[in-house]
């Protein structure tokens, strides 16, 4: 047992902990810290802070997500000079004693490896609480020049743009998300897809897509690319590249390659590629091998069940 005392998270703890923790090691670590917030019952979340003689040094949170209903997110951070004293283990024990009304107890967490943080503490800690990897997700920058542009024609393959509010697009984005998250069952709805991936608040700037023929001729969307405002002004645009999960593999592979060729024709883009996106992941591997793409970070999603 550590000599810390534990209490619920309160407003202002983020600033107090920033003083002790220092800046996050990466944009992902920054994002992970935003999971700490006061406990609520709807959605269900519990967040605690560990204090050493009245000074906050550690925090831990578990929360339910209606998007991925089978597991609770867990995130823990402990000040460097307090690590390896069993604090994270103790906090997870306290949080495990709290069970949401849904009865869900499986815990998932994530850590990102990059040039600064190699993630060995997080990997060791995840293993120590019985978690194993359920997914790997890579941030990859794809450069121009590695892909042949598709051949378009007047009544066949067409490049199209759409408003991010388009119902047809929202339906496909929803189906794509659910189909590529079988490893952590997703219950994405049209409303959630709008809120989390498409509306202005998400930073979505525009969408291009490939159709098998022009829309007026009843063309269907084969693949889509939603671009988001990059985190830095000079960084490549963040792009969510998806496709119709009903397509046969060969057709989907073609639709992915063609659209990626179009969007990287002039400028690099950044993609987040889960291993579960088998066709895209395979294409990206080939581009990495040929020197046309670079992995900037890898996120490991770990779970107890
Ligand atoms: C991961 C982290 C929360 C662990 O906190 P901690 O209080 O040091 O962890 P504990 O002392 O409870 O360690 C429990 C076990 O985890 C493993 N572990 C912890 N740190 C480790 C390290 N640096 N290398 C290898 N294994 C490690 C060990 O098995 C350890 O047991 P042991 O000390 O008896 O060998 C802490 O390193 C941290 O804040 N990292 C940055 C944030 C983060 O990556 N969070 C992970 C996502 S939940």
C-alpha cells in the first residue's frame, strides 16, 4: 500500500496535476489526459486523484462509452517520481470496486509509442493488470508519388464531393465504422457519426469520394475521404479514409487505392490505420516498404477480456 490518500477528481485538478506531471509527451498523451474529469452517473464514469500530503500526484479514471458498450475505458497517470510504488495498481483496485449499472467490468486502455515515449511502462503495467493487445492503430503519413491515379470516365468511375451533412455519406460512415470495429463491438448510429466524425465541431473540412458511376445515374459511394483540420498549420491534413464494407475485397482494394492516389496526388496526408482495416493496412505496408509512407506513432489498445 502506498502512503497516498485518494479522493474524487474535482475541477482544477488538471492544472494542479500539470504542475507535477509536466507537459504530455505527445499529442496522444495530451488526448489521454482529457479523459480525466469529474465522475458522473450518465454516462457512467469514476475518476479519482491520489494525493501525497495534500498534493495531487496521480489520477485514474474508468468510464462507459455508448459507442463501444462491451468495455470500460481506463486511464491512469502517475507522477514520474512516484512510479513503481504500486500507486497505479492501487487506484485500479479502487476503481474496480465500482461497477456501472450495466454490469460491464472489462477494462480497456491505450498507450502510444513514438520517438519520445517508447511505452514500456504502460505496456508492463497493462500486462500486470491482465490486459492483452486487442488492436494496433498506426498514424501514417502518405506522401505523393506512390500510387497510380484511377481512370475516370463519363458514365463510370467518378470523383465526387459531398457535404459532411449528407445522409448517404453519414450512413456509409456509420456502416464502415461498425464493420471495422468487430474487435471492440461498436454501436455507432447516424447521430453519433455526425457528432463524432462529421459535423463542424469535429474539425471536418470536406469530403471526397469515389462512386462507381455518377450520382445522377444511380452511382453508389465506393470509398470516402473526410479531411480534418490538422493539429498544426504546417502538418498534413488528417484524413479518415473509409469504404463500403459490403464491397468484395478486390473492389474495395481498388476503391481504396484509387481514392488514396487522388488525395495524396499533390500533398501528403495523415491516416489513422487500424490493423482491423485489413485492406488499407496492407496497402499502407506496401507504401511504407516502397518509401512512400512513414509511421509516426503506434497506439496499442489493451483489454482485460
Ligand atoms: C503506466 C503507469 C500508470 C504505471 O504507474 P505505476 O504507479 O508506476 O505502476 P505500479 O507501480 O502500480 O506498477 C505495477 C506493475 O506494472 C508494471 N510496470 C510498471 N512500470 C513499469 C515499467 N516502467 N517497466 C515495466 N513494467 C512496469 C510492473 O509489472 C509493475 O509491478 P512491479 O513494480 O511489482 O514490477 C505510469 O508509468 C504512467 O503514468 N505512465 C504514463 C501514462 C500511461 O502510459 N498510462 C497507461 C495507460 S492506462
